[in-house]
């Protein structure tokens, strides 16, 4: 498999990148589906989500506009296509 579990997921809340946790991942045909948990803590607007490797290289990034309430965790699913030419 090309994708390594060493990938980390991060999210941008209020202009500051926060580290999230990949709770699960699955392969469905040509898709890799990640379930990401943004931890309990401050609230704010999630403006972007990105996958970053352990060396700090960004593998992918997507703009978002999601309101996260303070004191609640947040689950998000991210689909990454494993074939060239497919975009999510």
C-alpha cells in the first residue's frame, strides 16, 4: 500500500493549525477513507484540513468552513483517491 499510517491529519481553526487524530482508515476500491477526530477544546471555524507526513510535507489540503463548538470533539471523513487523475 502506498499510503503510510505515519500520515498525520491537521486542521486549521481560527487561522491556527491544530493536530487531529486519524481514528480509522479503510480502502474501498480506489478510495482511501480516513475518519478524523478533531479533539475537544476551543471552538471556532475549521477553515482547512490537510494530510501531513512525519517530515512536515503536505500530501493534500482542502478548504472548509465548518463551525466547531467549544468543549466538543468533531469527527470528519476524508476520502483520498488512490488513482492518478481522480480528485475529491
